[in-house]
C-alpha cells in the first residue's frame, strides 16, 4: 500500500493502480467511472445519478411494506409475540449478514445487476445465468402482485362496482413505467419520497404505541362487542408469548423472511450511485438499526398493545381495518386509523412496484450484456435508461396481472406464478452468500491483501454461512404442512421453485458447456470503479446545500 496526499488527507491507493485521490486524466477512466455496463445508447451506458440520500432511503424503505404493516399481526396471532420476536430477530440478523457480504463486493466492484453479475464473475457463468433470470422473474411477478393489491386497496374508498380494479392497475403501471423510462434519478427521487412516508409512518406508530402503553391516550377502550379492552403492557404480552410450539415458530419463520424481501436493492442500485465506496457502506451500516427499530420494536409494541386472542389480529383476509397498525391507532383514539394506514399501504405498494420494475430491468440488462438475453436489451438511451428492459418487464407484469383476473382461468395460472416466484428472493440471498465466499477465496488465492478492500465484512465467514443455513432451512422447510396430510397441490405450490432453479442452472451449464471458475482465474479487476476525485467535495457541497428538513431526515435515518 502506498499513500497519496489529496486535499489535506492521506488516501490509500492500490499498488499499480491510480490512487483514490489521484486525478484520472484520461477519457477512458472518466467513462469507466460514470458509465459501467456499457450499452449501445448514445452516451454509452448506465449513469451514476443516484445521490447519497436516495441510497439511504432505498435501504431504509426497501423492507418496509405489507409484510410489516399487515403480516406482522398474523405472525403474532399464530405464534405469539415472543416467538415472533425470535423469528424476526433471526431473519433480521441473517439479513444483516448478507447485506454486509453484499456491501463488501459492491464497494469493491459497484456494478448494476450485481447479484447475477457477481455469480458469473466469481462462481460460474451458468450460476449467474440462473440468478439473473430467477431475480428478473421474481420481481416481474411481484410487479403484477402489486397491481392486484393496488386495486384492492383503492376499493377501500371506491368500491369495485363503481370502478373496476383493472382500471387502477392500468393507471399505476403507466405511472411506474413512465417514471422508470425517464432517468434513474426519477426512480431514486420517487423512491426517496415514498420511503420517507413509510419511515415516518413507522415513527408515528412507535410514538403513538408508547403513548398508549403509558396510558397517555386510549384509556378505557371499548371493543366492538362492548367489552373493555385489557390495559396494554406486560400483562397483554404474557397472554401467550410462545404459542403453538415449534410448528408455530416454523410457520412465522417463513413470513418473517418474506417481510425482508427487497433488502438487497442497495446492491442493485450501487452501480448507478455516485461515490458508491462511501455511500454504500453508510447504507449497509444502517441495516442493523433499521431492523432493530422497524421490526423488533414494532412487533414488541404490537405484542404489548393487542392480545393474542384478538380475532382481528390474524387478519386472514388482509383487511386494512384488521392491520395491527390500524388497531393500535384506533385503540389510541385515532378514529381515522384505517384511512391513514390504507394510504400508507398504498404508498408501500407503489414503492414495491417502483423498485421491482427498476431491479428487474437492471437484471435483464446485465443478462443481455453477458450474452444470456437478446442483445437489444443492452440498449441504453441518452439518459442512461435500458428502455427495452423496462418495457419488457412492464409487459410481463401486465400479462401476469391479466391472468390474475377471475375472467381468465379463475386466476389459477396467476396462483401458480405466485407459487413459482414466492421463494425466489431466498434464492437470490443464497446467491449473495455463495458469491461472497467465492470472492473472498479468489481474492486470497490471487495473493491480495484483505485490508486493501474499501469495505471489509467483519462477519466473514460466519455471515455467509449463516445466511446459507437459514435460507436452506426456509426453502426446504416452508412446505412442511403439505405432508400431514399429504397434498400434492400444496407440495407443488411450496417446492415448484426448486426444480425450476435447477433446470435453469443445469440447462445452461449443459448447453453452454460452462465450468466452475478456478479461483486464480476469477477476474477481480475488469469493471472496477475507482473513487472519483470529487467524492469529498461533492458530498460536502450536497450536505451544505441541503435544506433544513432534509438534514432532519438524515439525522432520523
């Protein structure tokens, strides 16, 4: 390691490589920094237009959705608040582990479509092929699911008899597609505001929850059946903290995993983020506090406020009025709790659809660049947007939505699509863990110093191994109910993803004659991005010109 002084600070540089603080004079280096994954568009490729605040909110809002606002109550009703804390805690620590792994790789090599790109680069081209198509398919079907959910949410205010749900689905898909066709900054700005609203909603819930538990609001609340609700606190929590035994814990273990889907979006966005080596680690480090605040604290408050035997807590029909957030608001005396949470959940759905369209289009773009998808998908327009990837993903999402309609096969085809994509998020997390293990092994095998990495995952190797273990348990254990009594439909619904994944991997491996890469042959240099010399000055300028409200949001985040 050598040292180069720049701007009054010592900045480390790699031997034989430009220093972090050295000015890169050549046009090639400048294009390398700003346009990774070169496409066929006029400007050459994707552009780094996401700012630090965009990445922060993408990381904060990535896992806040219907899993927290609706499914958390069902988890408590099934296994009790004690087991719910155990399940969400275990999954939360696993998420932090693979996010730390992803952070190490993306700060070293911040490229778009990183999950499948790293699989191709560090493991086996067939492995990257499988991860890319699985990830694209997962988010494409998720987009359709969000369109279905959006229509149901709107029907809370406007009944389907007055305006069919497909009308709202068309409106939402047009809006989301238009946003993703403009610039990546439009995606980032939209996601910033949507995530900000979700974060503020959780903060408000926590404050109201503490006020209700402390007796400042909602005293002597009367239930719908005329009985007086028990006083919130330890007595309510202890009504059934560990309910249902191991079976109860296992069932909500899967729900907890689904709730964290989307946490990896930080790695996908890193390839289009300014100064990724500074901004990505900052976003990764916030994951622990996000999990602690948004899930552990929220579930604790729900467990202290709502008895486990409350019939509305299970919420099998997904009704807004039965959301645990809504129930706590109503108990605290906020009568419009249902309207508030309906609006917040609608925002969460739009956010998930926006992120899904972005993530899947980038995965498809990377597949095209690697020769695993038609070449025209690699086209990038002058604003750095892979427009054909966005349009293709929107089209697939629309087709999946169409087959969800009762008029088209009674929605059975859509149910199978959902089953096929239900566990693909866990496949992506397995891919991140395997990629990190291979990255570290190759880095060491090629005689490189781990201390030279811009961000080091201190959890290696325990972190990726723990991620693999938890994901494998979920993938193989989530269909246990299909065996007693045995149901072929339930069995296929639970495990249809696994043969689909194997078919993609083995099929490509056989067709393209790929081999698992030798560690010494792993390419750890092509596509690397060196820190722009304007990193510190840009960050300081952005911080100075930020308005007061934005600084407050940064402090809260």
